[in-house]
């Protein structure tokens, strides 16, 4: 899995021994990360109690805990991972979430608004008015604007998807 390789490469670059991933769902990426970097101590979080209980049983290689990104601060880690969670939060919520992180953060967006996605959204709104409107979709610039007040970023790729390493800005 290319995303796992890209995340592990970032973890090695920042010399992370502990990785915390938020909103893991099925933890498919996290399982691949463990296969890529077995020495990386991994914490997985999710908001749903049933998901946490299931993963605690099925994924013993990681510490799995319930965590609410809107209410709880970052957990102890050298590197944090926000994988495809951006569609779940409003701009104001994401801005607050990013601002809480002091350690480096890897962000892999779920979907960036571009010509193809925009065309699909217009089609759905015009020709399928009953289609469910769920999730936030942003352009790359709009997403970047949410962390720019507190973090600098370095963009790379995770397979076909962009990956951003956010590092906290230090005041002079």
C-alpha cells in the first residue's frame, strides 16, 4: 500500500518512534503501516465505541483508544496522522484541530476539489437533486489555509493522493 510506505517514510524522516492515527475506522492503513515499520509504536483512535472495541480485539499490534478530535487534545506521539478525515469537519473545526498539534502531523486528504470532482458535484446537484449531501470537499488552497496560521507544510505523494507534512511554526 503506497500510502503506508509514504507515511512510514515521513516517520523515518522525522525520526518518530510513536505514531498516533486519528479516526482510523477499519484501520486498513494502520495495519499496512505496522507491516512496513514493525518498530513504530502505534496508537489508533476512533470516535465510535463499537469501532474501538472491535479494533482492540482484531488489532492487538496497536493501542486502540476512543478519542474525540473536537473535545480531546492530541495524544502523546512523535508524529500524528490525519488520514482522510477532513470531510468530517467544518473549516472552523479543522482550524481548531490543527492548532492543537505541536508535534509533526501527516495529513492525507480524503478528496480535493478539482475539475473532475466539481463536475460530479454540479451533475449531482442539477440532475440528482435527491442525492445526499454529505461531507466537506475543499480545494488544496482552502485546506492549506486551515493550517497555515500555525503550521508550515511540505507536500509529497501517497500513491496518487497528496500527502502533507505539517510542522509547527516557531515564533521568533
